């Protein structure tokens, strides 16, 4: 009668248990030294060797001729335990025997001495399924059993066990078996069974097994039923998962935002009865490998794949940004959860493909970071032209044309010369103050070109620079806000003008001049201007003409004089007699 591979090749000694050396060496030393505990707890994921080690330990403590802590498998005790004819080694399934009555029967049996071997051994599998009353009934016997009784408890969910049980056992945690150990075991079994197994096929079986040796041997047995050479394609077909080429095609569609291609690949896989949960689990593993390849220098040591496949993964990962990979991993992970409870798995899978290929549909932080990173990469690579960007193209700065030599223009510190008006404009004005006598006539002065203009108060009319406004000022303010946030607030609602080699800033905030006078702030603005237009400018604060005159006329108090008072003071400065002074001369 044919026996399945995972039962036929179940380990019979501790040395045959792969990937659990930290446990098997301890148990071998305990058996060899005679320091075997009365209760053990084996915990770990499925297919990692918990039950196998429990049976080997039951044989080792009852073996007549142990070899370095291992059972000899030749004596009557070992053969009887392997065949299941020894009634003193009892294996109990707690999932179906979880009541208080079952534990009471077990407790009564412990009072009897073993009939065939030295120790009566109870192996309770899935012990976390026992009820609360059953645990309480087991406590006293588990803590102080008879000398001829040994307990071995096994579970995959140790967090469900009460602390009173945990404190009475020696706990051993079985870890997932590494892919290398599973591949090594598969190659050994395939060689003994005369099965043709390729390295790629063995690697894919180990990856699908997810750390469980029993799952790996079961999948190998299923593939061997085809009667063909077991390669990667055959394993994909037997396991109901997508081949690697389908995974690469899906990732390429994500990179190019091609929803039609992604849905076409998904539809083809669905029609071929591909398991959607397995597909997305494989896609998540592929994205994880891509994440590792772009994040870790020694990525080859952390990715379980052949050298050629690792290079292919790395080449595809460089086409995507890390933010894109992380965003897709979040989407795939959420989809795997939805597939387990969703009504229609195909719709869930198609919805995930649409989300990954069209990131504009999502607004979470991971997707926004992905969109920003993809935009930055497109800008750096030249994939986005100026015609496609919604910004106004600034006029080019004519720096190459030679400029004519001209007089140096006044800077902010220098007081500009008064404006010379060729023809005075006389307007009929109303009296400034009611019931006040009209101003008397004044004698003409020697220079009519300056006489009447000097009598009028200066108007605060701005003399803007000749070259005009600086169109790239918004970009300069953006760079300054990133490098010097302290001064960026003073540049709000400001404009700039080009005047020769100087850049004059016109702002409503009077404190800007104080900050510009500091070297570090001024250099920050000059550097931002240089990076924006490619030309160096000297930065100053722009002040309209007449602003300083107002302050001097107002005096130290800073109060603004009336136009009449300013008119009289100007007349006195020019020795023009008005009012009562003129009557005295007459």
C-alpha cells in the first residue's frame, strides 16, 4: 500500500529533524544524561516538527539501547512505538477530546504502571483546544505526575494556554524551517524516491511551503503524480499559483499605470483556476524582494532566489520608487485580508489592480508619497516637459548681451536727486482752512525752473528700476522658505525689481531691511536668485523716492507736517517773504 511522502519520510531520530537544532540538541543531551523532565511544551507553526519530536522523545526515553540520546529504532520498544502497538504511548487530539471527562479518564490512567515500556507517555496535540475545566482538571496531575508518566503538549497557539499550564512545563519554541533546509530535504527525498526535481522547482516548493516541511513534502508528492520532471512551471500549476512571468507582468503594468494590462493578466489567471489568495501572497513576496533590493546593500543574502532571478528582481525594482513599492505592499496586504472574507474574490482582486495602477484614486499617505516620488523622478529624468506643467514659463534673462556703460545709479543708502520738472503745473486749489486769508503773491526768483517746484512738497512717487519686475520672484521665495524660514515670513506679498546688477525687494513689512542687513539672510536670498536664473545679483531693499525726506521734515517725533507748513518752510529756505513779513518790507 502506498504511503504518502510526509508520513514515509517522517524523522525517526533527532538528527533527521531539519531546522530545529537548538531543540534537538537539548533533548538529546537530556536523554543521554537522564535529566528528562516530566512535562514538555512544544509550540510553533504547522509542519515544523512538533509531533515528530514528541514521538522521537517518547521512543528515546523508552529505548533499550539509546545512541547518543537518539532512539536505536531496532529494539522492541522502538519498533512497537513506530507501529503503534505500544499502548503506553498515547497520542490524544485535544480538538476532539477537550472535555473535563476526557481529562479525568486520563488522570485515572496515570495511576497504572506501564505494561510494555518504562514510561507511560501522553502526547496531547493542539492542547490549546482544551476547555477551561479540562485545564483545571489537568493542573495537579501535570505538576506532580507519577514517576512513570511523561507529558508532551503540542500547540500552534501558545497564547491561548493559561499561565498555570505554562509554568509547569519546559517550553520549546519551534521556528519556521528555512528555505535552504527545505530544499536540502526535498532533494534528498527526491533522490531516494527517484523523482526528477529541478533546482527551480525545489526552490518554488520551499517558498510555497512557508517554513513547513510537511507542506513541502505534500506538494512534492502532488507534483510527482504528474509523472514528469518537476520544474517551476509544473509546481506553479500543481500549487495553483501564478508563474513568475505573470508576477513580472503585473508589476510592469503597475509601473506604467496600465490598468488594462493588469486586468488582462488577472483575467487569464482567473480563467485558469488560479487561487487569488496565493496569487496576491506571491505578489506580496515579490514586492518584498524588490523593497529589500533597493534598500539593503547586501540584498542578495536576504532574498531567497537564484542569482539570475535576483538580478531580474533588482532590475525591475530600479524602475520603481521605494514609495511606490511600499504603497503597493499596503494595498496587496489589505487585499489578502479582504479575499478571506469577501463575497467575490475576483472583484476584490480587480479592485486592487485598479488601485495599484491608478494611484490618483487613493488619498492615503502612502499613495500620496508614491505620487510625489513618481512626479519627482519624471521631472529629474525629463519625462515631464514645460508644456505639460501648469506653470508660467519665465522670460529668459538677457545676460549675454553687452550693456552700455552708464552712470552708477543711486543705491538704497544714497538719497536720489530731486526730480526736475520742465514746466510747472498750476492748479486752482481751494483754501486748505476755512476763513483763512488766501496766500499772497510771491516775487519771482532768479531760476524759474526750480522756483515753484521747490515750493511744492515732494510727492512720494516711486521711481521704479529701468529693467522692470523680476518674474522669477515666486520661485526665489519658495527656495528661501525652505532654507531660511525666519526671513521667509517677511517676504510675503513682496515683489522684486531688477536694476542693473542689483535686485531690489519691495515689501510692505518695514522690518525686512533689518533682516536683509544681516549677512546670512542676504546670502540666502542671493544664492536662491543665482540658482533660479543662473545670474548673481546684489540684493537690497527698494524704497520709493521722498520717503527719507518725509521723515526729516517730520522731525524726531515722526509726525507728518501739513502741506501748508511744508510750503511755508520751503519758502523761507528760498528767502521768499510771505504774509506779515512782506507787509513789513512795504
